[in-house]
């Protein structure tokens, strides 16, 4: 997998590159919008990470031009400026996802992976892990064949964790997919809901599936 | 012309007219006396009593001159003071939001015109420093985001890196959590700076407040469970308002969260939503330590925390209620803080909204 990073801040670029290389991605980097566009048109990349504020050509203009040239390479926009309006602007220009700074590397990697996968595999109707099953359509949840009653937010939370397929999901991602908040709620809502979900699916069963990863978020997986 | 010179001129004109009136009556009386003397000699002239003549001059000449002086002086004063009144009105209506609009100048170069110019200059400088403070916060929060990203990422890599000694992991994790907290505060500051500058983009759609309130009750019930706080929803009338759904949810969550955090074990929270004729009001009341009297008027100030001894145990940045208030304002609504007689704290959010 080959990723192009278009970012003018050298430290951010270095950090992104090293994180991606660690995950076995091949990485190229350019520092301005114009050369970003040229590289993206000249070579084949699996995905682009594009900062919005760039010299010579903004990230928005880069993506717009890329799409106009008929390229469908997945693009994640990164920005330190406003959140909501920039997200809308970025997605309108043709980006596939938008990540406001400051973001966690784990979050970026998770989004990148889900973006790369999106085009390939079709989602199954039933998600499963060990003896836990979850039907996306009916939201029916079973553990060891026994039915578990979940509230609508609890099932959304479970679905969000199952979809990550064992990777850590950040609190911010959980908030976005369960509550659809575009702001930091400043409460421990996520932790409270996870605790409750844990009681329902993990308390009377083993192995325990929901794991807390301090400083990151939560993961649903078998203990390695 | 200066104001002083103008008043002097008006004054002189009024005095001159009065003088003319008095002079006319004096001339008339003297003339009458002379005529009498010419026609009937000294005898006839002596019939004119000097006292009566003087009274006549005072009544017929002095009184009109006096009235003219009073009326003229009154008009004069009113005219002279009108620009001062206008300036006072302009000063009274000056708020942080209209600093950019200068007060209209008379342009005649008098003292008041100069004062208006000075006032406009002051307004302009005040406006500039307001803008500067706003932009500073906005820029600062943007500039902080990139270093925070790098800091966060580097710490993440240290944790993911197998060579980081176990003894350091705990510290790195704790640093990571602090970076996240810092990021949260920076985000809130950026929000407030944008709201202050009127840059908050709000979409205005129809929002069913009663649904948002029910959602809030569900979240609050869970949030408050560990403190054994009871959450009760009283009246919840169906209420439609025009507003930004996301921002209204944010406001409700801030108020709800506030009611949980500033509560005590086994306390209670009660909520109600009322739809009156043209207003929707949401009320949330909670038990807990009441805010000290001197801090109450400052409750929506930034970074204000309850009493100092308590603040260490309460999480949060102290920006929540400021954000809630700016959301209320952006919806042309209001947020009112009260401490009830029984010591409970109550926040009321009202906003315009018609019947369904």
C-alpha cells in the first residue's frame, strides 16, 4: 500500500510517515499543494493524506482538481482550522474523510484502513467475535446463543467496536458514531456506556471481550 | 464656531431685543410726558406720577423683555444641550457588539463635535482591542493544534514502541491523557472565540426539543448512576424550535453534565420542558453545593469554577457554561442561573418557538 502525504509542517509529516511505515505502508511526502497534485496525477497511490493549509495550492483545490481529472484515489483531509464548516467544505471538494487536528495516530490509522477497505469488501449482515454475534439489520445481540437486550445506544456502541475488528477505537470515534456529536462532550459518557455494555456482554461470560486501552479508547477483541 | 461663542451670541441677541423693548416703552412714556407738558404746561406734566410711569415701563416693557429672556434662554439652552443628549444616548447604547459603528458627528467643529470625534476614536480603539483579543484566541487555538498533534502522535509511538521501558509507560500514558485534556480545552476556546466573532455557523432547521430532552434524560440517568443521583423528567411538552440541532444538543448536554458534576451523593436532578405562547423553556434543577453569592453574577464567565476547595474534585475546564450561554445567545435565547430558596441550583434556557 502506497500513501502520499501532502503536508507542509515537517514535523507533522515526519510523524505521519514514521507511523505509516511502522504499519508497513510505503510513504511518499511532498510539502506543497502543487507538487502534491502533480505526484497524485503522475503516480498511483492507494490513498492521500492532505493538509488543508498548504503553500502554492490549498488542499481543497488539490482534491477538487484531482476529482476533476477523474481520479478516485481515497483522500483524508487534515486541518487545524475550524471543525464543522471545514469538514463540510472538505467533503464537498471530494475528500472521503476529514480529520481535525489534534488527532490521534491510532485514529488516523483506523480511518485510513477503513477507507482502504471500503472499496474492497462488502460488510456482512452479522458481525461476530468468539461466541458474540450482532445482526446489523435487526440489532439482535447474542452471546453463547443467549439473547442480550441492549438499548439503541448500546447496540450502536457494540456495532462500532465490532466494525473495528479488534483495533482500538478512540473515544472521539465512538462519540461520532454513537451520538453523532461533532463536539467534545467533556463528560465520561463513553466510559459509562462501555461499562454498561461490558456488564451486559462480559460479566457472565468468558473470555472478556471489551478491553480498555488507556490513553486511546476501547477495543473489542480476544486477549492476545 | 465654538459652542461658547454661539451661546454668547444667542445671549447677546436676546439681551438686545429685551433692551429694544424696554427702550421703546421708555421712549413712549417720555414722549407722552413731553406731549402733555407741551399741551397743558407743567400742571399737566405733573399729573404723570413717576412711580406709576416706572410701573408702566416695568409692566409693558420689562415684563415682555423678561418673558422673552426666559423663553429665549430656555430655547437657547435646549439647543445647546441637544448634542450632549444625543451623545449621551449614543454612549448608553454602546455595547461590545456595535463598536464598529461611529456616532454621527454634527461636523460644525464645536466642542461637542470634537468630543464626539474623541469618543469615536475611543470606540474604534476599544473595538480594535476587542477584535485583537478575539483573534488572538482564535489564532492561538489554531496554532496550538499542530504541536498538540505532534505531541500526541509521538507519545502514542512511545507507547506502541516495544523498547520503551515499562517503568516509563505509566508516565507516557498519563502525559497522553493530559495532552487529550489540553486538546479539549483548546477546542473549547476555539469554539468560544468563533462564537464571539459571530463566526459560529449554525444551520437553522426545525428541532423537536422534547426529543432532545428525552435523549438527555437517558444519558443523565447513566452518568449520574455512580453517584446514586436520581433523575426525574417532569412536564415535557412537545416543543418545536428553529435552531441548530447539534448546538442545542451540546447546550443540553452541558447543562445536564453541570447538574451531575455539581451535585452530591444521593442527590437529585429534575428537568422540565414548557411550551408557552411564543417561547420554549427548558429548566434543569439540581441539588448540590450552592455557588457562593459573590460568584453568582459571574457564573457564565470563562474558567470560573465554583469554590476553590471544591474545584479540584470537579472535572472540567470551566468553559462549559460559557459555551452554553453563547449557544443560547446565537439562538436569540437566554440562559438564566438561579439558586432556589431550598438551596437547589436551577438553570433555565428559554428561546423563541411557536406552537406546533
